[in-house]
C-alpha cells in the first residue's frame, strides 16, 4: 500500500486561532482531482483527526469541505484558552503538524488517474 503524508499532497496546511477557545486547521489543494480523492476516501474524520492530536473526538467541532476553494477546514476546541497561563501557542499557528503527518493511501488514486 503506497501511502503519502497530507503534507506531501496539499499545497497549504496551516493552523490559527478561531477565537480564544478554538483552533482551526486549513488544508488547501491546487489539484482538484487530488482534493476530491482525499475528501471522498474518508481519511479525514473526527475520530482520525482526534487520534492524531491525542484527544477525544468530541473536541472536534466541525470538518467542512469547501469544494470551490479545494479546501478543508477543521475546527476543534483548545485544551486551554489562548493566552492563558500554560498556553504554548498563543496564536495557534503551530498546531497543524499532527494533521500534516496524516497518511493517505494513494493506490486507488493512482489506479484511477493512470
């Protein structure tokens, strides 16, 4: 099974605060077929994302697929609010790395597009 990281497939993966109590992850693609494959293969789910971050799936508030922008937006509750004592990432800008490591099975994609 040929797997690639989401980091290698997406054009942009970033994170930012979505207010003081949530983080938003953005995944943007520059290839429409690849975006639809990742969207449709079922690899991005609350359970899967939560497991990457080591928290319960109930902290995932939204996973939204924006077809016209070839983008995915994932919002989850922060463990502690932004700027609170103990917060190590006030802007939420360093939270995309676990998602970037998500592995995607590319065998079916290559089979469909060769």
